[in-house]
């Protein structure tokens, strides 16, 4: 059993505990309703891992957000986050 805990930015009221979600496989993780909702964002490309953080990648990798924390990533089959991409300004 593995655990996914959604990331909440500091400006969100943290007086209510964050709900964690149990899952077993990568497919189970990607079917969690909270994860599915992130995949509906405009420009969504894919999910990736940065250490234990689940990232949503948007706009061909030029935008990215941490959406949560995964307790044990050894059994998760997702690409590693390739790092930030920047557009050159003219």
C-alpha cells in the first residue's frame, strides 16, 4: 500500500487536515479523482516525479506544478521530471 498526499500551498487555510489517499499501483494513483482533476487542466501534458513529488507538466514542459507527495516511489512508473524549461525573450 502506498500513500498520496495532495500539496496545498501555504496561502490555503491549513486548519483542516489534508486528506491522504491510499493506492497500490501507478494506474491506481492516476485514477484517484484528485489526480484526474489535475489532468483536465488546459495545456496538460503528463505527470512526472521529482523525488517524492508528483508533478503535473503543462504547455510542453514550460509550466509545472507540484500536486502532491508520494510516500514510496520505488513502485511508481512515471517519467522523472526533466527540470525547468525557459523561453528565450527577444
